[in-house]
């Protein structure tokens, strides 16, 4: 049976993780249909129909679908679910909010945040913030699965030529009202998706000293992270926290400055492709996961780091 | 207004997780257990609302083995009025937990149900949303700010792109983000007082819910080990390695 992918979009364009989810869906079954629920979302529906792997688009329109409210979206998917073996979305805040509402309505035990499709009913997923990986097999006839976007490559945004069909809207859920959305407008990349992350820990000694982290991040076009210790000490706000109780990040380059490497911090960053640790304590656990460790006083090393970067002709953005 | 808060007993976030040798799960024997961190935020918020006079009762509920009583007791020590423990054995999937909670909600008739946005053991992030689907109630997930206005809640939610604000009618489910508040520590006198607060104990079977697992856990493994790295002797060596060897800058 076919797989139903839930598209994430802003009515004009697709959100990027939809492409990663489409790829994951195609690994379960090659007959991937995609549903787009929105208001005046023709543009996004067209973009969806062009995705590699997408064989059919189902567009569902209503004024109350302009903003994403899970209580409105879930009944639409539940109604379509009869024709599908799997319902797929990404495990970002969109899919996390929506999928369990669908799964409960279908009486299905959801499988969250998979990093690998082993078989159409068997998946690999991290547990304990990536400190262990579980291979799980669903016994439900219908499967609701969310995928970890950073574990699946984005599919091509061209090459598909799916038909676009319209389906009926569901009734409006009147007990939840969207009020507003404040998107963080920052020149800096978002922590969860940044190519480079520079993080500071308790070794920074004060919030003021985080300026060093900021300068380094500016230079590398990086997001700024922090350990829980730095957040608890009040050096930086907790939306920067990387770790089991903060954000899990998988950048190409992670630079840990003055971070000892508590278990809960390692859980949030140790899947990064390249890890650099700068710490004056040579025995700090962070060195056990670092590809490049520099045992040095960060207050000397970070300014030197900036100087060395200034000497380079080019820095990747 | 009555607030029901669901709390889960999990391995403490500071414990190094070890996978069992037979790959059947992770080691939990003689391991420090604590309240799931965002559930502490959920309790804190409920108690704060009660302190402002907008709630009359805070009830803490946990679903788990006998020892989950400690988790309920801790919620009582920070200000919940009474507790409920639904005893279960083995793995209880979020779908089953939400069905059990639905039964508790039908019995207790709370106006609000709070819980953490995610448990740090199975990392499923499902229970709150599932419960709200089963009850057909509004859901406010990943809440970092809650304001009560004329019997409605205005909730600020943490989403990937920033913040979102929604208004929901009561009764409703709210799942709490770590940014919602700063959980208090229980004082010694309050810990003593909590020992006298009642905890009602039920068995999952009393609630008439089928909680048999739908997901078979085939194996649990350690994450792939990282290759041992090297120590560099200077910043210039570091920058050269990053540029020419790792090719990441």
C-alpha cells in the first residue's frame, strides 16, 4: 500500500524538511503520496508535485488551514488514512505536534524520530538522547512514523510530475485559535540546523565573556550553543542549550569551548561530524569525543583562533 | 480550577546510560532515578497557578511500577495536593499511557492537564498530544509561557522557527518546555508534609484499558563509537587541520 507524506509549508513554499521526509517515505514504499493542507497554497502544492519520489499530491484547502493547528490538520489526515499503510512526517516541532494526534485517532502506536528504515515495519531510532539506539518493529497494521530530518538526505526538488487532486476539508476545531507567530529573525543560523556550532561552557566564567564565543561564531557563520552549566550559571539564555534536556545538534563542525563534557551535553552533540574541544583540563571528558583537542586556556586560545581565521583567504559559509 | 499533572519516573539525566549485554534494553538496576525534567516544569507551573489563586487543586499522577510512588511523592513535596499512582509493569507505550490518563481524566474531571513535552528515556514526545486527541481537547505543546485569561489560556509555544502563540479553551492539555519556569526545590518541612498527603493506588487492569505493547523492541545497541581523535599543540595547527584535513572551514 502507498505511503502518505504530510507536507510542511507556509502556503507559498515547502519547508525544507519536507524533502528529507519525502526521501525517508520513499525508502518505505516507492508509491509516495503527499498531502498539503493550507490556505491558498497552490504554489507550495506545485512545488510538492515536482519533488522526486512524490507520485500524487492531495491538496486540502480552507481559510482555517492558513496557520498550522494540529487540531485542524489531524482529522484531514485521519480521513485519508484508509488508503495508506504509513503516514510520514518529519520529527521537528511540526510533526511532533501533529503525528501523535493522528496516531491516537487511528489507535496506532507511533514510532517517533527514526534515523533509518530497516524494513517497512522495522526502524532504528535513538533513545536516551542518542545514548542508545533501538531497533523497533511495529505490529500495528497502519504505521505512523516521524523521521529525524538530519538522518535522511533531502530529495531533489525537481524531476517529479505528480498530479494534484483536491480533497475535502474537515470541520474547523473551534476551541484552539492561532494568535501569532514570531519567527526569530537573526543573521545567525538556527542552532538545530546550523552547519557550524560554537558552544561555551562553565569555563567562560561570565556572561560577558561569551563575547568571545559570539566573535568566533560571527567569523564562522555559526550558531551559538551552550552547556547546561553555562545556562544554569546565567551566562546565556536556555534557548542556546545543547544536550539531552536542550537541543540535539548534528553540525559539520562543533566547537566546544570551556565545556567539560558532562554526559547530558555529549548526548546533544556527539553525532556532529567534526568536534573540536578547547579546554585547559586535559582530562576533561569532552576530549574523548573530540576529533581535535586543544589543551589550552580558552582566554588565550579563542583570540588566537580569531587571528588565525583572519589570516585565511576564505572561510566556508 | 483543577489541574492534573502527569509525571514520569526516568533514569536521572546525569547518569551515563549503559546498554545491557544481551541488547534487551538499558541497565536500570541500581541506577539513580528522577522525575523526567520537563515534568518538573509542569508541576512547578501548576503549583504557581494555584499560588496565584487561579487553581484550587493540583493532583499529580504517575503511571509506572510501584517505585514511581517516589516521583508522585516528590510532586507532593513541591506543592501538589494529592497523588495517584497507576501501577503497571514493563514497557507502557505512550498510546497506552494516554488511554490510562484518559480514564483518570474522566474520573477526576480536571480543567487542565499538564505534563512534560517529552520523556528523556524513550524520547517519544507523544503522550500529551495523544491524550488530547482521545479527549478531543485543545493541545498546547512545548509551552514556554502560559497566561490564564477569562477561562481561556494564552500559550506561547517553542517551535523550530521561533515562538508561536495560541489561545485555547479550557479544558485543555499543555505540554511543558524547560523554558516555562525554574522548578523549585522541595524544602525539608515540605518533604515531611508530603509524607502525609494521600496517594491513591490503582492497577492498570482496574481501568479496563488494553495496554499490551504494539511495538516490538528487537534490540538496543550502543551508538556507534567515535574514532579516537588527536590532540593538537597549538591554535595554528588546529586551524590548519580544520582547513586542510577535515575541510570544514
